C-alpha cells in the first residue's frame, strides 16, 4: 500500500482499517483519533503486534490491547502503561516468551517468583533484574547459570559460594 495514499486518508476509518489489516505498522500514519480507536488498533495488532508502538496512550492502558500486542510480539510490553506493567497475567505471559520482559515489569513483579522463574527459564541472564531475594534463590540461580554462565555475575554473593553453582562454572 502506498504510504502517501495512507497519509492522505489518515482520518478515514474504513480506509485505515483496510490498510492496517494488510500492514499493521501503517497505524503509524493514522490520525491521532484513529490511533485511539480500539477497533483500528486491534486490527493493526492482529496483523503485527509491533504496531502497538503507535497506539494512543489511552489504549496502551487497555488490557485487551496490551494482551493482543504481547501475544503477537512479547517484547512490546515495553509500550504498556505502568499499570499494565504491574499486571501479573500480562507480564507473566510476556516473560514466558520473552525473558527480557522482566526488565519492564513493576518492582513487585520482579519479586514474584513465578514471574522471575518464567523470565529466567527463557533468558538466564535476566536474573539481574530480579529482586535481591530472588537473586538469592538457589533454584532460580541454577536455572539462570545453566542457561547462561554470565548470569553468575548477577546472583547473590552467598550463592556464588554454593558448590552446585560452582560446579556449573
């Protein structure tokens, strides 16, 4: 689809619905009103989760919108509102598929063992963003270090002396 044509029709809902169904990221060229239209944004997200970047701030605080974005592109949790970065269901799902999502999680969820475990199983080094209590959790440390030896640098000093951990190095 021609970008100039998309720009000319940025206020035309029917045109933009058709455009984002073909290429979700064309949401970038939609008018602010249509970037705030849930129907248009959901269509864009169905085609390309990365189009979440172009949704309005209001819709980045909409659980349905963020769930669909994260389902199709788990790293897009970074665009979620602070409220939804503290939503356990959304963050857990994102961490299962994209460990780095823990970086964007609320402080409370960085201390949630199940969330951290999901993130560490996906990407061991991400233990560096876990709470200090969970950096001192032997099971999580073993998972992290087995997955990535560099994770050793981010576990507690106490666990660095553990024989099972040392054996992995």
